[in-house]
C-alpha cells in the first residue's frame, strides 16, 4: 500500500466559455484565479486555475474552456460531483447567494452525516458545498465571499461507476480506506491527508456511460510532495499493473497519468514547484503565461484567445 499520496491536488474539467467560467469561480464562489495559461496539447485553448490565495494543492479547480464544445452527458465512468469544504453553518449563506445568482440544481442533503448543498455549474457541472468542522485551511480572503463562509478547498469527489470494486481496490492500494457505506455510495478516506481526502464511489450497475463534454471532469489529480516521491509511486503503480505515462512537466507541477478500472483518468501531481514559479504571489493569474514550447505563439494567441475581464 502506498503512503505517499496526501489527497487531491487538483480537479480538471471542461467548459464552453472562458469568461462565464472565470466569473462563476471568482465572482460567485469567491476563489482566486491563480493561473491563466493554455492547454499544453491545444494552445489555442485556455487552461484556467482557481484556488486559494496561493493555489495550495487540494484547493485548485482547473478548466479547459473549449469554444463550441458539446455539452457532456452524465453517466458512469466519470467524476459526477466535485465537493468543496466550507465552514460550519455556512450553507444558509451559500443557499441564498447561489439562489440569487440563479444557479440551477440547488438541493440540500445529508450525506454521511454531513450537510451538503448540491448545485450545477454553468455547463451542468456537478458541485457541492459541504460543511466541515475544524478545517484549518484558510479561504481566499480578498474575494467577494467573507472568510467565515468561504471555500477552504476540496472536500473530495464522487465517481459514478457501473462496478466500484476494482476502483476501490486501486484506491486502497493508493492509501485510502473504506470509511462507510450509504445506499449506493462507498466512502473512501485518507488518514492524515491534506483536507481534500475523501473519494465517494457511487455504484450504478444499470446506468449508461457518460459522454465527455462541457461540464465533464477530465481528470482527478492526487498530490505527492515532490518528484522523488512521485517516482516511487510511479514504480509501485507500474508493478501493480497500471499503465502509467512517463513524467510530464506541467510547469507548475510534474504529472503522471493512468486510467482507472472504472474509466476515470487519474493523475499524480507534485506539490512543487507551485504557481509562483513565474509570477509573484501578489499578481497570480493576471498575465497570460505560456509553456516554453508555445512561447513563439504569443503574438497569435494574444489575438485569438478571448479576452477575460476580471
């Protein structure tokens, strides 16, 4: 069993409109845009990162806004819900705030004893805010949401699968333990994690497979401290039979990828070097940053990428 994984690092999804996506996370949810860059494989598409003040691993939601992308179809083989932790007694504030903004899908539920407010993102993304006691991670203090109501970071994600057994075994190998079961849900947790350390598996044997598109989660990334530890994890995953990519430099972290038995794409990402490697902390997310291999495209990209107003 691995012990190096500390919880989630980031969650990456797809959207249809960069401005709408930016406004949802920064103006409504009160998170900070910590990086404005481009998709490594499609540099004519933004890669936008939102999180706490510094983009701490476990707080970062990222997006590829593809213009004209079709809307995703919910189903199995995907992450169906991304949950953020908020302080105790914060949900009435959020219910009123999201309702006033006309957000769809508002629903309050109790899940595994936790108060959870479900809602939909601009592209039908599945989100939830979960009241968590004693979460020491500080919310972003300079946004429109008061810090006593703000987002601490991720609580975790829910994966919707036709068969959860093989993925549960994989997560157990990655250091997670089954905590509880509730209906079709299996809750997996990580001891001494970074706060973003819950994975729920929803088992729906008869459900149709998901179709990826706007509002779909592209991949889920798990955090390890550095490249040395990442190499250990990669070696162990390969020995266990996973088909793992070579290490890829993503500028703000190093990444490896592999597909789970249930079809969800996992990433193992390093906490180093962080989002301040090419911008000082006071100006994170303001300038368009390009990977070295795409630097020569800057004149073209600055003309063709849509302008995002803050």
